[in-house]
């Protein structure tokens, strides 16, 4: 199972690999509190915002929980 920090690193790497994307933020949060997620957070969501060619893009996606 991938750690939370490894998931955050993978998210960062994917965004930084896109030369036209200027990142505002990319984080993984607790869906219940909207605070940064921890390893014990049950429901996680990735939030991303940034710019491409003068257009601001904002998106989010639930993170899958692996069976332990």
C-alpha cells in the first residue's frame, strides 16, 4: 500500500511534468474536515488548482482506499 506522502509526491510529479501547467496548489485532504489528510484519514480527496495558457483550472477527485 502506498503511503500518503508517496501519493502526494506522485501527484506533484505528475503536475510538474506538464510544462504548460502552473500550479497554485495540489493537496490531499480529509473529505469530512477539508483539513490536510493524515495516514489515518478514511476518506481522502485530491484537490488541484493551476493555470494553463491563462485559464485557471480547478479539480478534485476521491482517492481510492486500498484493502489492508
